[in-house]
C-alpha cells in the first residue's frame, strides 16, 4: 500500500494526526498518546499505510527533538541553569548510578553477561525528553517542583548519552571501531579537542556572532528571512555536532541557553515553535508506527512482564529519590510518572549496542519494543496522576505552588519601549516589578541594551510572539507602541487569546481613545493628555494662580474630560453630533470650574461655623 | 542651638487651601516679612499634590527654634495638608520614640483664625468646647516631641471683621506677637499662665487690640 509519492505520505500522516490528536485531547488523553495511537493505526500492524520508510521518517522527525531542546534552552537563562545545578547533577547523577547498580545486578541474577547487563542498565532507564517535556508543558506542570526535577534529570541524561555512546564499543566482546572516530577518522585526543572546540564555538558564536547577525537580519524587516536564519542556525549546529559525533540535541540546547540572554529570545522561540511541534508530532507518529507487534505477540508475557517490571522499578526508584530530595509525596509521584517512559535515544543506543555485539539482535529487538510500548503507556500514567493522585493532594500541592516563584516569565509585558513605554517600564522597575519588554526596532534595542535595558526583539502584534513572551501567564499587557492601528489589532488579539490579561493601552489621539473605550480596554491613557495638563497647571501658576488651586482645577478638568471622553465614545461616529456634544461639554466644564470657585468661597470664607455666627448675631 | 543674644529663628508653617479668597490670613502672612530669622513656608503652594519632602521639612525644623502652625481653624483642626505634614514629617526616631529627640526644647505656636466669636467656644456656645480644648491634639503632639506648646495666637470672629481698621489691628497684633517671640522679649515663665498669646500681649501692654478681650482677661487665667 505504501506509495513513494511524498504528497501521499504527507496526506496520510497529516490525516492521522488531524483525526486522532483532537479526539485524544478531547478525551483528556493528551496529544502524545494521540500521535502514538495514530502511528499504530497507520503503521504496518494497522492500516499498513506506512511501512519501512517509517524508519526514515523517524530519523527526519528526530530533528523535532533537536528543535525542542533548542527551545528548552531558550527558556533557560544561564543563571537559572546555574541555580538548577544541584538537582541536575544530584538527582540526575544519583538516578543513573542507582539504576546502573540495581538493574545490572538484576541482569546478572538473570544470567546475562556483565557487559550486556551493564549496557541494558545504562540504556533502559533513560527517559524520553520529548514525551516528558511535552506532557508536562501541556498540563502546565513544568514549573512545579516535580516538573522541574523531572526536567533536571532529562537534562542530565541528554548529556550522559555522549559518554554512554563512547562506552558501548568498549563493552563489546570483540571491540568494534570507535564510532565517533570512525566518523571523523581522528585519533582520541584530536577528537576530544574537536568536541571542546565545537561546544566553545557554539557558546562564543552564540554570544558574540549571532546577535549582530540577527540584528542585521531583523533590520531587513523580512519575516521569512528571519525564519530562515533561525532554521539555518539549528540545522547548522545539528550538522556540526553530528560531524564531531556529539548529540545535536545537546548542541542546540547549549545554543539555546546562550541565546536566552539575547534580545531575540522570544522571536526565536515563536519562529521555531511551529516547526518543532509539527516535527515532534511526526516523531511520535513514527514511534507508534515502528512498534513491532509481531515481536510483542510472539512473547507477550515476557514483554508485558518487562514493561510492568521496568515501570514499577523506575517509578519506585524515582519516588524514593524524590523523597530523598524533599519533594513531598505528590510531587515525587509526578516526578516519577513524568519519567516512566523509555527514551527515543534508546532505539539508537540499542541498535548501536547490537551492532557492537554487546546485545544480541533478538534481545535488542525485545528491548526496543519494551521502550516503544512504555512510551505508549506513559501518557496513561500522567492521566492516572491527574485523576487519581493529584486530587488527593490538592491542598498540599496548592500550598507548594504558592511558594514557587516564577523565574522565567514576568507578570508585566510592555510592548513598545519608546518614549511612552520607557516611562511606564522605569516606574515599574523602580518599584521592584519585573517586566518583559518587546520592541520591534533593532536600532532602538541596540541603544537600550547599551544603557543596560533587557529588551527583546519582536513585533508585539503577533500572537505567537506574545505567547513566547509569556502572555498566557502574565497579569498585565502594556501596549505602548506608537501605531494606532496596530494597538487596536493587539487589543483584539490579546482579548481573544488571553482573556485573563489586563490591558493597558496608549491612545494616540481622541478618536483612537474612543475606539479603545468601545473595546473596553481596562486602562486607557491618552499619550499627551497628562503632560499637556501639567503644562497648563504651570501656565496658570505663572499667571499668578495659587498652585493648589491650579492643581485642583486640573484635576477637575481631567475628571470632566475623561467622563466626556467615555460619553462621546458611546455615541455614533456622527461628526456633527460629536461637534455639538463637544461644544456642550466644554460649556459644562467652564460652568463647573466657575461654580467650583464659588464653592471654594463658601468653603473657606464662610465655613462651617457660619451657622454659629448667625445664631450669635440673632 | 542658637547662640545667646541671637534672635529666635521662627518657621511659619502656613496652610490655607485657597489663599486667593482669604481676607484675614492673607493679610496676616503679609504682615510677617521673611527675614534672616523668619521663614514662611506656604504648604499648599509648595505641595499642591500633597507630596511632602520629608527630609527637607525635617531639615527646616532643625534650623529653627520656634515652629508656628498658621492656618484657619477648619472643622476644629487644621486644613488637611498640615495633618499630612505631621503624619509624615514627625517621624518615629526623629521627632519621638527611641532616639527621636531632634525637636526637643523647641517651641510650638498655633496661630489660627476662627469664623465664630470667642463666646461660641465655651460650654454655653455653639461649639461647646474651648479653643484650648480643641487644640489639645496639637498641644499633645508638641509635648510628645519634647517641645513647649505656647498659648495659641487666636483671631476670633473673622466673619464679623469687615472694617479695615479692625483688620489692621489684628494684623498689627500678629506682627507684634511674632516679633516678640523672635526678639525673645517674652517672659517665658509668665506666658503659660495665659490662655491665648493675645492675652499675654494685651496684659503686658504690647498690643492694644481689644477684639479678643470682650471678656475680662483675668477670667481666662487657669
């Protein structure tokens, strides 16, 4: 049934995803399980719409994982990563050591050779970053202590894959050539040097080279060229890392962390994100399609037993570790369940181990099936957590979340950091509020960065960029750009996508203010109103009016004018009616200010004791 | 502390929200000219939005020996800004409390104008309480800060003060009062025996304004 036609394949994959994923999501099973099931359905053991080329697709789709780590890196500033060093090294390291010791012991008891037992104990406990991060993010659990711990372990494993790859050939009965060396044809020390040079190159290049490049590209104002540059960066790093025999995912992760400091962070995130999600979906699809059900049906008891055994062993160990690190029971369970699935890297490592004669082909096949099926089962663990475990701890975990300080995203987003936005931002910063600033003019960003401002590049009227800036978690969005049409667009977009977000908009002129009032924006500030009013006060003072009176007059004026503004915004956009109303309102104002003056007269000169005085004079 | 024989340095904290409409206070404040030893601080003019510069106000206090609160008597108290000034400037650790000794030994004078006559401020009058009773928050504030609260300078019945020569008498009385305090010609021992500073001045023949003295002065000696 398989067709060589690319479009037909694309059609099959897309149809499967479009049908299955929404259903799965609706049933509360999450997107990952949807993709996996879709993969099984179209795979060799379902409708047989995809066959062997599924493996090639998977290889291509692994690029989605690479992109995902780039995005994960972008979300982690170096200082945040540094603060996480304890859980990464401590939890990750302990997890690996405990697994190796215990699992290889079990392997030896089962009569495996020590090499085989060691190889399995290294590979089987790895957990899929793709599934772990995706399920945690989808459920909004990434920032919980359990989620953070799970992420730390995944990060450690991503690094650990490299030494494992190097170690496997040494375990072989008759050692094959070192894989990395085979790729590059270099001696060991040259290889090491090359690795260090490449990683250093990514760090230095990301820090000093990429910013001017992105600035240059951004100045062209061509969106697709920026996209192309971002993709080029990820593809380039992937190629470079493959060339030196390192994990591309690790390379892009490092690049992501380096670029997390740059002003292009949010723009890069929103650019890469759609590619990443599609490829990751494709990756899950191909994992589903690649599960060898013949093998499973051949030895059902062994495989089911292995899955159950491994799952219980893994989660038991992780819960223990979580408790050791004082996560609390509920968070420890979350931590364990997020990591219960096998790792996509295991497919690569098992086949590599089989090639190096560390594992028999048959054993490798069984283990691959176990890993794939555990990936299929992992969303079920998360559902169990959601439905059964979390509700029991609801109060406890609430308290815990209140303690969590959101390191990454700020409660206030300021779009546009010119004359207007800067003043808002400076006041907020001076009061200890953290802000995320978006600005679309590269020259302005350059200037602001030189003054030590942390400003990100991007057109804030794009919804994906707002997402990347954390608008779904922010409290306030200050729209301080100077383009009146764009402001209205942003208001509409933000209202639609982030109903919980309070909007504060800059009104360019009176008509613009009417538009904003009609859209029920929470706070509207006419850009020149307050400063002009202040100057009016100063003028009155120079004319000899007492400053308190001038101040009060201005307050009265402001109050009246704002009322009038709302009044007139409610009226139809009929010019003559507006004119008449506006004339009427200014007459009203004059009257108010003058009667205010008379009231003052009473208030001050013939004050409350007037009555007393009248009585006395009777 | 000021040197011996030097004039007292006087700080007049003046609070009137609509001086442009004032008849009495405007003339009173004009009567005391700013000199080396007299500082006039117009609070409403200075802080139209009530944003009081506490540090600067405290420095002003330190640079003077006698603090005068001059204001019309609104709702048996001062206009709002003077309360705000007290709340902010008389800080713990500066004016009172632990180590709050910065103002000790200074003198405080309330210089107020009331619309009602003196007779209105007694048990039989419409205001029931006497001015001294109503001014007790100011008096106790001064005491807590270790300052001496002088008998107040009061101009009653401003509603009935229509004649220019009557007003001129009051103005002259105020000028004399401030000058006497500045030049240290006041008998500080005898002064507290009077209800009002006005009475002391009259009793000592420093002024001849009878406006406040329709009742025998001796009746007011506590």
